[in-house]
C-alpha cells in the first residue's frame, strides 16, 4: 500500500503524525502548512533562508512510502 508524506525545505515532515492516502491529500496538507506562514509572508528555512510562499512548494519534497 502506498502512502504519501511531505517534507519541509529542511527535511522534516510537515505533520509528524500524519501520512496521506493520496497525492491530493498530501497537497491539501501542504496548503494548510503554507497557510500557517501567511501572516509573516515567508517560510524561514535553516538551509535556504527566507522562502517566498509562492516558491515554497518547489522547496518541499513529496515522497511516496510503501507499507
């Protein structure tokens, strides 16, 4: 069975307790993650510095894991 996880630009899962049943669910979770940073207007990454929210998806990793 396939599941999906989303890794932040720094390589951490965006939700430590969740994997997703579909790519669509993973993308919805990413959008919720991104929305947490709207007030400050950017994502602050240890590895990449300030990342514009419009570019954040390009810095994240969407991984398939097999169970």
